[in-house]
C-alpha cells in the first residue's frame, strides 16, 4: 500500500554481528526508496536503533534512538505524503517532513542478517560471543491504511 501506519511489537536476542531491521520496502522490489522502522548494526548489547528514510539509494534522513531492543517495545511509523513520524511505545521519537519522501507502494519486511565484516564502519562483525541462533521475536503487527 501507499501510506499508512505500521506498528511492530518486537524484542530480540543479543548477537554480535547479527543485525535486525523492520522496514517498508518498495513492492517493485527495486531499491530506490525505503523507510526503516527500526534497524541496528548488530552491536552488543542491543541498546539503540536507527530510524531512517532512504531517498534514491542514499540515507537522506536518520535518527539514532537509545532503546533496549532486548525488551519488548512497539515500534511504529506513520507514513503520509511528504512525512514520516516514528514512535516507540506510543511516544514520538523522530519525524521528518520532506516532499521527496517516497510515494511508491511499499510492503513490510522484517529480517535478521549476519553482516559481512569490513564492509563499512556501521556493521559489527560476529565473534566467539555470537550465539549460533539469534531470534527476533514478534508479538504482533498492525498495519493501518491511510484514510
């Protein structure tokens, strides 16, 4: 859909080098724009998340929010024409207004990923402390259409 509100109740295990992301991804499956509801870099402990808006394959806007991702939280974005408003547990933590924020149909995507070491300064590398299994637990997801 194009525009709406997306809420995800989530918690995750620690796992050095294993990142989490919940994002709105173009239904065309061609990355030009994306809206990251939450993302981390696989750093232990999981104490922060990145909320960002990609514009034409570059991170145009972002905010790093301190939050313990090992505890249950509700992450949300309300996406409307020219605006994205982010909240954690119902409290607005970041917003961005720009007429160039994506207006293409998007779908919700959730993933965990082991980073490739040495690709950038953002990604953390797995090490001997990384467990063989790192879970991202989802309690529920709610998607609202824009009126």
